[in-house]
C-alpha cells in the first residue's frame, strides 16, 4: 500500500509525527511526500516582508 504525506509547515521529522508513524506501519511500501508552496510566502518574498527569512525561502 502506498500513502501520501502532506507537509504543511515543517519538513523535519520531529515536526511530522504522522510521517514517522506512517513509515513504521507494516504494509506501507511507498510514501509520496507533497509540499504545496503557500502564496503567502511567495508574496512575502517579493515584498521583502519579515514573514519569512531569506534562508527559509531559499530552502523552500
């Protein structure tokens, strides 16, 4: 069985206990990660708003 995991804010494992749980379940043969870039962050990066840091923007 394959599953999808939606990353909402953080990409770190300790921020996503559902992902850790999913990976440990028997029968799961594949996990497809999805991260949708929120337009909020795109607008913030274009206006030099302090809503997101430069390093975080580059990482995303």
